[in-house]
């Protein structure tokens, strides 16, 4: 199954994903378009983190729409191979290739390490497996935000996390929702 970059310089480029093993649940094109429509031109020149990157669709979309850098964090072995292949397929060896930085790490460990290093980002997006424990995710995401930054967490609409009422803005799209934190 393939998915497509929905906007920006690489609009229309295809990404490979393998949902047969139910390892990856790609953020749909509809949700990605809505996400980047909400963020607008603020993505241009920004730093972006895609936690639980899977196929890399969200992080690569950020680069396509002008992000200066996108860290695509993935720990699952099959997803990691797919992520690296998609980065290469979309960005090749051209000047934008260094803008997408695949990082093989557990999302929580990545958040802790970046916080310890004093590294902050303009946008942090997290789309964990919907059966994961979301209880500590918000704190990890918010701990990486630069002043004025935005954290976005995709969540299951049927089983929303308890901290949802703390979100600045909520948007729901069928089975998925997006919680925005500033």
C-alpha cells in the first residue's frame, strides 16, 4: 500500500508502507492535509519532530512544506527499514536529503535525551500506536517545545487520553483526532 505526500515541493511523491502486519498505521492524507493546513506557513524554516514516524509521512510532509529540519523517530525494526527507504526515495541525495534525519530510538528515550541535551523544536508531532499508554506522552512532547512551539498528538477518537481537556485545540477525523498544545 502506498501513501502520497499531499503538499509542498514533493507533493505527489509516493511513500511505501506495509500495513499487513499491522505494524504501521499511517496518518491518512486527510489528517496530514488538515494538520498542515492548521499549521500553515509556520512550518517554513521550522524544526520538526515526528515521533513514532512509521513510514515517515508526517516528517517528510513537513520537509516538503519547507521545514528546515525534521527528526523522524522510529524504533520498530520493520518500520525503521521502511522509513530510511522512504527518506531516500523522496529526498534522494539532493540538497534536502539532510533535512530529514531518521533516528532509531524509542520515542520516550528520544524525548529524555533531547531534553537533557537542551534541544528544543518548533513542532513535535506524535502518532503512537493507539493501544499504547498515552499517559506520559504529553509531558515528553511539551518538554521538547521551543517558546511559541506547538505539540500535536494524534489519538484514537474512541478512546481519548485523560489529558485531552488540557489541549489548546482539538480536531477529530473519524477514528483519529489531533490534540494541539502550545
